[in-house]
C-alpha cells in the first residue's frame, strides 16, 4: 500500500459512498473505483460491500480503517520532521570542548543557539585538542573549540575571539601590589603551566615568551586543566599565566593581574569543523558563532 491508496480508502470508508468520496478527493469516480479494487487485490480481501445506498465496510475494511489514520498521521509527522531536519530546526549537535573553554564565551554561544533552535539536542564532549581533531574526522562530533589549532587541509579553523592574558597569583603575593605583571617580574617565581598535553598549547606559548624575554622559567607544576592550575595557585604553589576567562572561577585566595608582554598579549579561541560539511544544524550553529 502507498499513502495515496490509504487516503483514497479513508475517504471512501468515511463517506460510505464512492461518488461522494470522489468529489471530496477532487477526482472522477472510475479512477477511484479502480484504486479501491487494486487495493483489495493487493491485500487479497474485500474491504467494502456494495449496497444500493453506497458501500459498507467488511470486517477486514474496519480493521484497516482502525490503522490508516494513525499511519497517515505518522507519515505527515515524518514529512514535517524531515523538512525540519533539512532546515536545521531539529537534529543533534555534538560539540567538542576543552577545560577552560567552558568558562565564558562557548556556554553563551550554546545558550544563544539553544534559544533559537530548542529542538536541536546539544551533546557536549570534553576532549583534548588531538581528540577533537580525531573525533571530527571520524564524525563523532560536529564542531570543536580549542586554541592554537594547527592548519589542517580537511578542517576549517575559524577564530571566534582573542582573549587577553592574566597572571593568577596567591592573593598574599608581593606582585599583587602591582597594577600589571611582566615576564621579568616572574623571574625565579614558581610557575604552574597548563595544559600538559602532546600538541602545542598555552604552556608552550608561556615557555616561548619567557625565552624571548630572556627570563629564566621555574616550573613548579605541569597540569592538564585550568581548574587544577588555579587551585594550586590558591594553595600557594606558585603563579599561573592564564586567560581572562579564568577569573570567572573566583577561587578564594587568588588574585589576577593583567600580563604585560609583547609576545603574549592574547590567545585565540577557534571553532573547528569539517570542510564541506553540509549539515543544516551545523550551518545554523556557525551562523550564531559568526554573529
């Protein structure tokens, strides 16, 4: 059976008359009669009993009538949802995140997108940079966010923003008396670096800044995420060069000062997605990001 046959059958079953059903369907009576006969032949059973006043349903016809409205409703729902998916109104968006990326702009972008497309399910995945690149290629995520992403021929890397740098200090540290802190100010100070990961990131940028300034770097700890780094600062283990969004952690015992450094003024946050990905949901999300 196809949907057209179901609609023809439903009209005849409700009207109990071939002529009235044909008028309702805006068609001639003979083609409708042929469609009903073809349906009965396909099912191998009579659906109607012809009477002087029109037609009556057989038991088989009544059974089909009990099912057809539901089937037509499901078909209409399938059409509507397919159309909505093609427009990016429904669907799923898998997003790759990293530790400090959840502190500021990314949650605001996701909230804005959710307000525009509430029926799109957003699934978050905390991943390292290397894991995000692999997941994008394997289509396990739709989009990723990270910093210092190397050029990749099969991926598009778009800068979302550039974030200013801060120095996180124990709030009793002598450098808290200054309005800003330079790299030379940190000479000999125990420093906490993050992330301690294979691909280059903020830790490598900090090391390069110290090398360019000719300032000795004393590494106290190397950790994987910003929360651990700032918690160690709060515990008095040392200072940490981090991004401005880290201030939103507001851990007690930590003070922040702007970093004065010509080599490390800010750091970009990038959005990464597959080149040529035609997903309507992704296109809608990227429109929010670019906005």
